[in-house]
C-alpha cells in the first residue's frame, strides 16, 4: 500500500466525486479509478459506494479513511523532522491539549521560542485525555497537556505550577446563581451536562460520596464550548473546570465552584525514551528552564 495511493483515496473521500478529485490531483480519471480498484483488490474490501455523479465511503472505507489520515500525518511528521534535523532554527512541534487555562502557560513558552526561532512551527490538537494519549502513543504528538487524574505510568512529565477547580456553569437567572458554592445535594434533580471522560466521571463520583448514580445526566460533552451553548439555551447545567469559558459582565453564564473544593493539577507529558527532533528538544529545554 503506497502513501501516494492513500493520498489519492483521501482526496476522493473529501471531494465525493472522482472527476473533481482527479482534477485536484492532476491525474486522469481512468488512472485514479484504476488505482482505487487496485486498492480495493489489495485490501479485499469495497471502499466506495459509486453513484452516477458521486461516490461515498462504505463502512470499510470509513475505517481506512481514519487509518490513512493517521498514517499520512505520521509520514508528513517524519519528513518534516528529517528536513529540520540539522537546522535548529526550524521544525515542527505537535502538542495535544485538554481544555484548560493552563494552556496559557504553554502559550507563553511558545511565544518565547518563536521570538528566538521564528521558523519553528507549532501544531495544536485540542481533545480529551484519551484522544491526546492515543496520538502521543502513536507518535502523532510530541507532547500532551493532561488534566489530573491521568494515567502517567508510560510518560515522563512536568507538573505545572497551576491548578483548575471544578464547578457548575449555569445561567445568571438560575436560582443556584445566588449560591457562592455548589454542594453535592444541590446537584440532585438538576439536568446535568458532564464530560464523557471515564476518569472525570470517577472524580465526580468520588466527590458526590455515593450519589453519582442518582444524578440526572441529560447530555455529555467532550469540549466545553458547545456544552456552554446548551446551558445558555436552558438544556441544563454543565459540570466543568473553571476559566475555560470567559464569564464577562454581559455574559448570560456564571460559574460556581464545588464545595468541598475539587481541585486538579496539570501535567505536560511526553513518551518515555522518546527521540525528539531538534525543535522538540528546544521546547523541552524551555519547559524545564521555566518549570523545574
């Protein structure tokens, strides 16, 4: 299976049309069609549902699309690393981040590096711990920013000098907005929107002291912005860490911390025994100088 053929496959998947894909790839349509038939024969699976004017992916095609995107991202990353191997003035650094104000600390490091090495480029992936961990393990990311609790056994890490606090997002019109804090019994009966991460659920369950199964969870989220829109529209109350959504004077939302306080730390991590590019080595050097 050739990288070039996978690029062809992804272009067809994006365009949904063989002719347009061929035009963008600067190949003839018969050549492109043959390449895809050869790919299907090699894999022993049908990848496309072919219509009169368009094509769509089969279930097998959807699986290949996910794998091909990861493979090509890795191929491009390897190419960039080798091109920049002898040139510390340039290179690419890939960082996966949870939603947290702690990202500001990394942003300050990035700003300092860019002032000295303006040909180093940063690629930020925002996602849950499971998504970031998967990309770290497969080599698609160089570093990850995790919110505790997190499984760090397979990583080296630096604990950042900052913590986040869990609380409840609600509209300012909510009766609970008059409270300074939110206690476990306050959540009972509320329509709640919570993170779908397993470790987060465990953390909240521990804080609830055995009443987690009695919560009325109406929706889950992986990133908070869309959850905040549901809060604004009256769907429910969102459990989250603080400072992700900015609550300005004219904002319809407000945040109230949990009581007892549920505070979590932040860790910047990387794979043990990882071989870094020159650019990533420089990023780690700045991190250690700043936070160790």
